[in-house]
C-alpha cells in the first residue's frame, strides 16, 4: 500500500507541474487565478497523501482543512477585488 | 476489511482520472470560460472522490470524520469560487471565443 501512495503522489506532482504552465504563461490575470485555484486543490490532496505515507494523518488532516479554507477565501478575494477595480475604472 | 481497501483504491484511481481530465482541459481549451468549466467541475468531482477514498481507507475514526468534513466543504465551496471568478471575468470583459470568430480569423489569415 505504501507503493500505491508513492505512485499516487508522483502522479499528482506531475499534474501540479502541468498546471504550473498555465500559472506562469497564462494570458491575463483570470487564467492565472483559475489555475492557482486548481493547483490548491491538488496541493490539498498531496498533503493527505504525505500524511498517509508518514502514518501521521491525524496531524496532516488539520493542515489540509486550513489549506482548503484558505484556497476558497483567496479565490473569492481575488474575484471580488478584480470586480471592484473594474467598477472604479 | 480488504473490501474497503479495494473500494478506497478504486475511488482514488477515479479521482486521479478526473484530475487528469481537468488538467488536460485547463491546458488545451482556447478560452477563459471553457478552461474554468473544465477545472471547476473536474476538480470538484476529483477532490470529492479522493477524500471519500481516503476516508474509507482510514476506517471509522475522528480523522476520517474530518476528511469527510473537508469533502462536504469542498463540494459547497468549489462551485461558489468558480461562479465568483467567472462573474468577475464576465464583468471585466474577458472575451468569449465563438466558433464563427475562429472561422473569420482563419479567413483573414488566408486572405493576408
């Protein structure tokens, strides 16, 4: 089962690198914001996989909860900020 | 006991598949709204499947209850965030790439 979690973590790591292309080269700020939101989801799952690999899930699950909340709040804040900037112009 | 482990592995592989499709969508689609469509739905389902799988693998403990809490929260939060981002993009004038515009661009390129 450890081998399964290792392979799962490696696949997710590869997917994070693929999404990172859209974060770096994406045209405009909205594509970057969407890609960062997708990247946060993958990071949340990677944190839990690391917890299962180290047999310390009860510690990593709290970090994962905080990461999910911060990702949600950050995406909402970016969307609201860009909308307000547009209204001012 | 072994049945729940096998079910957990099946759920995790399904989540990995949906993460892969969402990543291909965010890389290959031509437009902001189509990219958001791919990543919003695909990532929501993938995170949900992954967390259900982790919860089944963990068993009936407080940790699995916390993981289920994250799953319920993500199912509520991810569509909200996607909707807010798409509304902001609509009001800030992100362009929607229509099929006819693409054809016209091709015609212009050939005429030049």
